């Protein structure tokens, strides 16, 4: 199998689809999407609550504008976002959202026919556009429809395994057709990674089961730094038991958080914003309630929880605005939020960090771009606001696609890279053989569970030096034990065991970057909350962490944060 | 219940001469879903098992299967609701070519979907802001857009079983979604597609799709709506 296109987009989620459309509309007809999943099965489909843009459609949001959106984003990021990038995010929001509407995106509507908006955490105005509580599904299907319309080639169930780099330029990749098991090569003038987040490195994650962060690992192995990996978002309200997300829309529509005393405890932590504080603060507040004995199921299996109470919203509103939440609660927890409060606990949700890129999605490796959750532009800094991630995927997916179209026109590949691609392919096949022939007795699945538990407990919501050190040591121990992982099933066709074992290697390296970055950052900022350094330290840590891959493990470096118009202030809600 | 039996359809074209079932004993946990049971087997007993999954929350459409005699999303159906005696039986979607175990070939599903022009068509230059649409007009396609393209209806339809050129309930559901959207201007174009030899008139209103659909959609109703419009359109042509 030899795949060859001018532009190759790896990943069929929102960022990948938007980039493919932009590259195509930018004049490159020969664009292909290569994706582990059929596009509409990507993780983006699960996004629920909405997408931010200062449309000013809501009666309480008439004074909203992009500058206020940019400010909220930067404040929410605890001043770690690059402000030039956050400005682009906020300024482009209205046009890109309107564009998806023109493409048919089924947004919910106001009486006057405009796109409906709801309040979300950390935002000054109701700014979050929504399609009931299925916004990701609505957007992803709409973009896929545009891909089908353009006849853009999609290789589904194709997993990219490694990059090929010639003279400092990404020229292709090695890929496996999951269905046949055949390993082949991809050649392209430019590649974009839109491979999504790395949530499955953690236990208790809201993410889909395939978000292993393999794309981040592949870029990292190829010498591209990962930026700000220590910033992991914990969503306040994962459904207890399965950690399926209970969207922030629940609180946006007026839901309460209540402890075992019947108190709306957010009054203690964010007296003004209450339940609509930003995610990092609400998640820590919930965990504090649980740790101080005011949660339910204290010490019980599955961990403590608090209540998310929607009952006062009434059945009609719940059915109209939060139908999927009701459906999920009934099917996965056996409760009906119209009559019962929902048990929730903070759950891993989002990877703020990722493959370091500029505003055009370009990485330091020529020819390689990244966009969406796998990338770090950076607009989310130390804490992402709800509704800004969907926006990130389509704003920066679009910009990256447009830039790639110009890049491949100006700098097409010269000469043949066949030999290099064949070598890279042989390398992958050697790795597979090592996994099949390994005399060891370690199982991929057991190591994976240990990694997930370790990250949740030692590199989790509250952090401190000793647990972080233990967490990092554990990751390194697991990496040693990984050498003894054996893949028992040697068939080619749809070999899930082989894929998972390969992914695990990437998960371990990405986990090391997260834990090392967290240990080195001796301050508290956004989602990174250190008990031993409870204050933000702009003097020493108003800077991005860059993690580089070396044969010995991770090497850390730092880069400055771009500040344009908003000087860092204390963050109060 | 401490444990139960998971009886799984197996077929590996690389080594099996025949399709067969294999039965595993799985420890039960309250609330356990069939997908969790399959993953437990995969992780603890048999890494050669193949099945599709992704979101584990009934929204991505990956895991449609035939569970104890019904079309189900494996991630949503609970073991306790699928037990027949002490056994849950899991098979691939019927009438589709098996690639391996529970993984079936869905090429036709996607191809047929693309044939109905499943995108909004409106060639007028768009306004600077959103095209307005009243909540009532938005509600006209409220059901159709919930489709997750899981393929259950496609697999269940007898018209499709005899002829996979038949567009199928999923594709027609999407055709209707755009047909009723007030922003879409391509009614004629779409009616020509759905009124073709492989379109709505092959539907014999057997309602299997309604039964099979995990999102409680009613593709038959969508097809009936298109049928009516297609009839009127055809009669109009003859005038
Ligand atoms: C439950 C949930 C709800 C959310 N709700 C919201 C919300 O309301 N608002 C908001 O703004 N954000 C929300 N988010 C966040 C947001 O949904 C995601 O950050 C965003 O959808 C990521 O999109 P993406 O395109 O970057 O990646 P994804 O949608 O994850 O797509 C990644 C793609 O890459 C492919 N892929 C990965 N690795 C490889 C490889 N090695 N080879 C080939 N293909 C590969 C996958 O198959 C997939 O197609 C939510 C997140 C979760 C978990
Ligand atoms: S209509 Fe229902 S059964 Fe058919 S593909 Fe869509 S969700 Fe699946
Ligand atoms: S895994 Fe997504 S629908 Fe079941």
C-alpha cells in the first residue's frame, strides 16, 4: 500500500475535517484524510454543551464582543495563553460558526430565528452556541457532509504509526490499514496531525476509549516539542461510575451543585460565579468537599461524589435543552434527572497542552502541522474554558488548512523519498515482530490500567512534590516493563491487541512529559494545583513548558508567553 | 449473579474454516454493559477478539451489534437486560459481510449515504450572519439529525438484504432531513434521487428499521414523507 497526496490530514475529527476542507478550498484538490475511525465516529461527536462565539444573540449578551471573549479566555487560562493566539480565536469565532450554519449545522434557535446561546463557566456573557446538548454531533456531521460533498478521499480505519523526516522536513508517514493489517506508506508535501487528546492516559476520563494521544507521541518522537503538557483539565461533572460527561450546559441552564449537607457549596469558593466558575476551580471545589467529608459515598468503591441537581429546571426544559443528559442518566446510571439528583465527580477531560504550533498550525518541523486537541497553539493556557475547544478545532483547523495550501504550492517536495519511506516501514515491521516474538510475560492491558491509576492519583487534581516524584518514577518503571510486553494474537486482520500495545508505548512517553512538566512547575496555575506551591508565580513560571524527546527520556525547556494587551492579574470569580 | 456466560460469534478468515461461537465466563458487576464485557474478555482472556468501539456513550455509532436477538449498541445495553438464562449472545450485524468476529464491512453503508447528497444545498450567496430559522422550522428535522449512522437499520431492512443498491433507511433518513430543512433549496434534485429505482418505492413499510434504531428514530416515517412528495413530484412531471 502506497498512499500519495499533496496534503495528508491525519484524523477525521472536527479539526481534521475543517483543515481538509480549507486546504481543498484553498486550491489543493489532492487532499486526503487518514483516520483511525470513520470521521463521524471521532471523539468530537461526543461534545455536548456548545461552542463559543460573541454573536450577541442572547438578550443578556447584547454587549458581548470578541475582545471580551478574548479577555475571558486569557483570564481563564490563568494568563498562560498566548494573547495573540487567543485574539485570533475570539475574532474568528463568529465567522467560523456562521459558516457552519451556512453549511447546515442544526443549531438550536431563538424565537427570532438566530442561533441560540447559553451561559457557560468563566464567561462574562451567554456566549455558547448550542444544538441542544449534542453540539459536537451536529458540527461533526455537518463538516463530514462538506467533505463528502467535495469528494475528499478518506482512508478510514487507517492508523498512522510513525513519521518520516528527510532533511528536516516531514515527507510522509507509515500507516496500517486496520482491516487488512497491511502496513504501508504515505507520501505528502505536507501533513497535519489532528489526532485529538490523550485522555486515556488517565483513569476516570470522560474521553472516548481511543484517545490515547498516539499522534502527540509520534510528533514527539520525530523531534517536535510538546508544549504545556502538565495542564490537564478535570471536568467537574463526570457521571459517577462511568465518568460519562454531564455537560457544563447542565449548570449553564441553571443546575446546582449540592453536598451531603444539602448546601450549594460553590458559595464558599466562587461566591459570584457560583456553579459557573471556571472548570479548574469548580473541580477542585468538588474534590475539597469530598475530601473534607461532605461528599456522598465517602471512601466507597468508585470514589466519593456530590450531587448535580437539575430537578428545579423542570421536565420541559430538561427535555428541550438537555435531552441527551437525561437519556444518558437513564441508560447508564438508572436515574432520571427530572426526579433525582445526578451523582457526579471530577473526571479527566481535556489535554490543554499538545504539539507545539504557531497560529498557522505549523510546527518547528517543516511540512508538519497540527490542530485541535492534539495541538497547543496556545489558546487555553493553564485552563480551557468550556466551549472554547470546539472553537479551537475549527478556527485553527481552518487556518492550518489554508496555510498548508499555500505551503505546498510554494514548496512542493523535490525528488523521491521512496527509500526513506521503505526504511521507516521496515522499522515498524521490526517493532511489530518484537512485540509478537517477545519472550516476556507483561500484558498491555495490565500496564495500561496501572498507568491510568498512577496518573489519576499521583499526577491528578491536587499535586505535590512527593506524589509527583512517585508518579514519574512509576511511569519510568512501566516503561521498563513495557520491554516485556508480548502480543499473543499474531493475525493481521483487525488486530486490536497489536494496536493497543503499539499505542501504549506512546502513552508512556506522553505520560512522562506530563509528570515531568508538573514536577518542574513549582507554582499553582489553572488546572495545575500544587499543595506545596499554592500561589501562581509569574516571576519564575509565566512561561510555556516544552518537552523534548531524547533516547534517555524527556528533556524540558521553556519559552516565553506572548502578552499583548492584558497584564496578568489575580484570578477571581 | 456473580458471573455469566458471554457467547460470542467468532470468525477469523486467516485461520477459521467456519464461523462458530465461543463462550466465555465473565465476572458480573452491577451496571456492566455488553461492551464492557467484551473488553473484559479481550483484556483478560482473548486478545484475538475483534469488535468496534469508541465513545462508550451511545453517540458515535461504532458498536452496533446483534445482542441476544436484538439490534443493540453494545456500549449501552446492560448485561442484565440481555441475558437469556445465564447467557448473553453477541453476533455481528446480520446481512453484512464479516471481516473478523464482530466487525462487518460497512462500505455500502457509507457509499449509499453519500448518494443522497447528504449536505445542505443552497446556491444563493449566504447572508453575512446566520440564515434565520424559526424554532418550529428547526423542529421539523429534530429527529432525523440524531442519526449516528450505526448501520442497524441498514442491516435490518429486508429490501436491502436482497439488494444493497437500495439506498437504505439511514440514507433516506438523511435525505429527508435536508428535504424538510427550510434552508435547503434542492427539493427536485433530491426527489429525483430518492424516487429512483433504488429509492423510497423499494420500502415495503415493514418497520424493521424503527425497531432496530437505537436512537429511537423513525426512518419509515421519513421515507413515507419522501414517498408522498415523490409521488406528487412525479405526477407533476406527467402533467
Ligand atoms: C464528552 C466530551 C464533551 C465535550 N464537550 C465539549 C463542548 O461542549 N464544547 C467544547 O468546546 N469542547 C468540548 N469537548 C472537547 C472537544 O470535544 C474536543 O477537544 C474536540 O472535539 C477534539 O477534536 P479534534 O478534532 O482535535 O479530535 P478528535 O475529534 O478526537 O479526532 C481525532 C481524530 O484523529 C484520529 N486519530 C487519532 N490518532 C490517529 C492515528 N495515529 N492515525 C490515524 N488517525 C488517528 C481519530 O480517529 C479521530 O478521527 C468535549 C470533550 C468531551 C470528552
Ligand atoms: S437511523 Fe437509527 S439505526 Fe439507522 S443508522 Fe441512523 S441511528 Fe442507526
Ligand atoms: S461505542 Fe460509540 S455508540 Fe457504542
